[in-house]
């Protein structure tokens, strides 16, 4: 979402789904990872409810408030469902569920905007694990066999995706191939997924 649209949404006060009558701040996915670990061990913890509020409802509220301004200025709208919204991810079950919801909502919204001939582009930014302190602190590094992506390159790719008005943008580039193989080779999914995780640690 553009800064101008976000500012307009904040002034209008119509995105009150998260903070009463005021528009919510820009959502931070890293702040709503939820407690890491198997779902059944985190189910009774209150933090497991936070991802749905930040990662889904705030995005919906902001998009709803900003759409009139974006349409007027022919601006781009963007969301970051990330890889966990495309491929199932163990040990972050609640977080992954909100990302799938985010992908479903904005993919459907994009088709509605196209059929209504509204001049608003909508880009989904698919990214992998990023190298920020908050993300790494909330990620079970003893369980995940993946290298975090650098922040500057990830941010640049996200910005370029909105500027070029493409439907989807992937960073790193190989994520697009992974998502395609995930759909084309359903019988090999479990084996490939398990190779990225350490299931032996508690």
C-alpha cells in the first residue's frame, strides 16, 4: 500500500476494525508470528490469536479504507502473504493460516477490481524468511534449515512489484519455481517439506 493511501486511510478513520474508530497502523507480520512450536502446544496460549488480528484483519481494514483514494490516484495496492501463505509451514500453524487467508482475500479482491474495471493494481509479494531481529527471535532456528534473506533486497523487490503493477512478485527468485512444483508434484510435497525442518529437536 502506498504511503499516500495509508495516510489518507488514517485521516478518514474508516478502518476501525482493529483499533476502534481509528485506522490501524501499518501491519507488521513479524510482530504477529505467534508462539513458535507445534500447534497443539500453543493452542491455549493467548498470543496464538494475535496473528489473525495483525496479519489479516488489519490488512483488510486498511485496504477497505484506502481503495477510494487508490482508485482516484490510480495507485497500487499490495499485500505480503509470504511463502507461508503459499506452502504449508509446520511450527507456525496459526501464522500460516492467516497468510493463506490473506492470499485468498486479496487474490479474490484483485479479480473483483478487474471485472469492475477499477484502476487499482494489486500485487501479492511472496517472500521467504527475512533477516530481521524480530523474525529470527520468533523463528525456531533449531528446526528450520533455511537461510534468511537480506532485508534491503527483499524490501526493494516488494517496492518494485508495486511500481511495475505485476500480480505477483517473488523473492528470492526460486520461490516461484518452488510454488509451481508444489502444485505440480503433490505426491512429493511431504518429502520436500520435511527436508527443510528438523523434527528431532523438542
